C-alpha cells in the first residue's frame, strides 16, 4: 500500500487518539520538529486550515478533519521509504489496524464512477466514519457542560486558583509552567464542568498524562493531593454533578441526537452525489 493512502486511511484513528487519549498530542502533531522526528516529514503533520499559507497548500491534502474543535489539514508529503516511521508511530500510540481490511477499502476506491454513489454510502457505514461523529457528539457534551450556570471563570479567578495551589501543579507539585486543568473531566461519564472549583493548575506533562481521567483516578495513592483538591472544591462551593443520573441521561440523549443529526445530513449529501453522478453519465 502507498504510504499516502495508509496515512489517510488511518488518520481518523490518530485523531480519535488525540481526542480521547492524549489532548497534547494534537499540539505536537502541529509542530514541525515533532513531525520531523516522528515521521521524517519536512512539514507539520497537521495544520489549522486558517493558518496555512497559500503557497504551502499543495503540501496538504484537501480533506478537512475536526480535531479538538479545530478544522485541520494533513500533510501529504510522504516518501515511500518513510512508511515505517508512520507504522512505528501507530504502534507507539497503540493503534492496531487490519491491513487486509484497509486493502478492501482501497479496492472499493477503485470502482467505476457508476458505482461511486453506492461506494459512498457503503464507505459511510464503515467504522472509520463513526469517529468523526463521535468527535461532534463529545464536543456537544463538552459545550453543554462548559456553559451550565451563569458564572464565568475570569482571569482573576485563574490567578487566585494558582495562588491557592502555591503556583504549583496540583498533581505533581512542581513549580512549572501551568495550564488550566479540569480536575473532573468534562465528558458524559464524569460530568465535570468549566467552573471555579473544578479548574486547577497543572503542568503540561500532568495535563497530558491525565488526559480524560478523573483526578482521584489519576492521583490514586496520593491521598494528600486528592484532599487538597477536594477541599478546594468545597471552598469554592463546587458540587460535582457526578453520578447525577438525570443529567447523565439528558446528556446521553443529546449525544444520540447529534449522532442522528449527522446521520441525516450524511444521507442528504450522499443523495446529492447520487444525482451528480447521474448527470455525469448523461453528459457522456
Ligand atoms: Zn505536574
């Protein structure tokens, strides 16, 4: 298989990994140095669509991907000899794939234009598509959880939060560069919110390692650090929604609804292509 095809076919898996396992990986994949070291390519693996200079656009595929709420393009400048770098990367982040299944998808791509429309709908049923909708569903849940209540987390709140934790990472206790971290993650499992009390300072390493774990799970064994975060939540009157079955059920409903909306629009757009193909044939 050509390396370019391989990369394009597995890109949704890499994006899924960025969304669910390692939030910092997306930033790294946008970095030229990391891309060179990881894949031996000479351009950032991913770029935000809006920030790509027009002279570089020929070095990126035209497909648009949604990663962490941003629309991105992926670098197309791969040499065949570098396929091994990509494969090693997939192994490192724990993505396994079935080469014969990929070959099947490629064969599908070679069908004649007459079959194109049916290919499109068949491809839409493959497991690769599910990831993209999953992103939209998770983003919706994030958006809802981030906007509950009326209070806003201000710059001042952030300064006070850092001061409370003595300008140290709430997890490892080191005085490093700090980023805003949600102690209880914002997803439909944990129901964390973007509110004073749930936002704690974290170094980039801990933020990346914690990913979508709950702070108690991540700090397992460090009862003193867990206690500090819990008493900070108390102090800020932050009452976590966790285990609120009603909220969980409502979010589950929203999650499914977005899936259904996506399904509806995929069908509508697929229909559009069916008719376009019909027109092509009439012109021939
Ligand atoms: Zn840390």
